[in-house]
């Protein structure tokens, strides 16, 4: 049994277009990876994303839905939404690193998103800049590297990112 700590773009999370570290570890050890849910256990074959073989295709369709849903946010966040295929960059602020949902655009203050998930929401570029400026203990290197890689993916691909644990 494993509990995964995941940091990834929101569109990938929604459709299951991801392979977790626990999945990779199980497969590398020759152990089948199973998920137990309300409908019972299902085994995931090696290399198959959590959401199944169609997850990458569904992700492309979810992007437009996400943009429309995010347009419902108040204020500046909804006024200047991004195209997930564009390339925008910004500066950072320490408080954004503590967020659990990241939007790939620059905005000053974090805010609490209430739907479809209740999460503190921060700016991907501000969190990435703050992460780079902060001092981290040696034993946090793996976690910092994972967060940095996910923030870079969110920034470069202009997709929302979720921290789920």
C-alpha cells in the first residue's frame, strides 16, 4: 500500500494522465500496481497512466473546459486567463510556495479556491521564483526537485498544477 505525493498540472490530474512514483517503484520491483476504489480493485499494467490509455487524449479535451471553469473566478485571475499552449512568465513571492493549486500566470496574492476543489491557489511563476531563492535542508532535496520539476512543467506548458497528498 502506498500514498502518493503528487505535484502536477491540473489537467493531467483530472484525467489521470500521470504515473506516480509508487507505480514506477512497484513496476520496477516486478510487483503489480493495484488501485482499490468503490468499484473494487483494478490492476494497472506497467507504463499505463493512472487514467488509462486514453488519458492523454482526454487531457487535450479537458484544457478548454478548465479555461471556461477558471473564467468563473473573481477579479484579475479571470480577466487574464492563459492559453495552456502559450508561454508566459513572471516573478515570485514566498507565500505562493505553500499553495496546493498553482495557476500558470503572475498574480500577487494567493487566494482560496472553493470549487471544484477547496485549495489555496498560488501563482506558478511566483512559486518557482520563490523556490529558487529559498534555502532548503539537504534532506529536502528530493521533494524540492520534484516540486521544481512540476512547477517548470506548469510554467512551460501553461497548465494548472495540483499538489495532492
